[in-house]
């Protein structure tokens, strides 16, 4: 497949596994070789199609700022594939805890089946929660399917609310719609809120601001959006490839360079 056609395929993909999308994008970018104008155009095209994907911003920024873009693209893809966040999260959750999640988050959905002692409340955000419920039931996890109308009750009746970030910056994170309400209810009730941010999802301030602008660009009513920004002051801990730590400590581990070419909307 021609690199441009491959990029079009990746750009059209939605809702797919981030690791797969990043690897496909890396392959397409690597196929372009050392062509700076072509790489800039390709990276912008992918970002505009997936504006809230932290891993794609991270990949594009690394490729555009690297001395060897091809090698850097493959290194980034390998790091995404080897992401240990699900394993670290499964290890860090308290024994016998009740946890609440929204929809079918990728990393959280991989972590929870590793623990047979948890009680999981899955809020059916974006009509995706039922799929995760079936997956957890098959793994003998104690799980309940919660309608969106029960979001507040679920978020206040657990020990930990897990909010998976597709992208995260110094003052907020992007997560599935309903996450802000869940985090706010949990915060008010004294329930711990953990942001789950795997490899490539922590972004520097300037890049994060560009992502935040794209979450709600005015093209739809705020309540119709699939993603929303959760204020960082509602988050207690961040679970990432290095384990679980306070927000300030996690943000010191940002490894995404700033690529000015990507920041113009």
C-alpha cells in the first residue's frame, strides 16, 4: 500500500486500539522516508483526524523533532507496544477494592481481568460498558453493568474511580464523556480518583493547550461530544508505566517534545 493511502486508512480509523493505530501510523510515516515537508503534512493530517489521541501527538512530535525520523517512529511504536501501565495498575489497586470505570477504556480494560478480588462497577458510557462487562464476566470478575443514570451513585459507592486519559496535560485530561461528572462526584464523596495515562499520553503544556482547544471546537453542543476535559484538581493519583504517583510527580515524567508545526490549527 502506498504511504499516502496507508495514512488515509489510519486517519479514517476511529475507536481502535491506540497501540495498533500508533504502529500503523509509524509504518506510514517511516515509508515517507526523509521528506520533511511530507512528514509535516502527514502528521498534521493524522492529528486533525485524531485530535484527542495523546499517543499520536507524542508520535508525531517525536518524528518531527528527531534527527532520524524513521528510526524514531519505530522506537515510539515499540514503546507503545511494551507499555506496562496495565500491569502496574493491576498491581497497585487495593486488595478487595470496589472500583468504578466508564465505558470500555483500553488500559483499564486490560488491567481489571488480572485481578479476581475486585468488585467493578462499569458505567455504560457511550454504549460501550456492556462489552467490558461481558469481558470481565468471562474472567470471573465480580462486575455490575450500571446505566448512565446511575453514574453518580456508582462513583460514590466505590473506593477508586478510574478515569482513563486519552491525553493529559498540566491542568486537565481528556476522557470519555461522563468522566468529569464521575470525578466530581467521587471527589466530593471522598473517593479516590485515579487518572490512567499510559505511554505517550502525558503532554507538555503547549501541546496540551492545542489538544484542549480541539476537544470542543464549537462544531457541536458540549453535551453531544464523545470526549470531555476533566480538571486536574479532581484527580488524586496518576497510574502510568512507572506505577501510581501524585499528579505533580507524574507530570515531571512528560517525555513528549514540542513540535511547533503541529500547534497551528
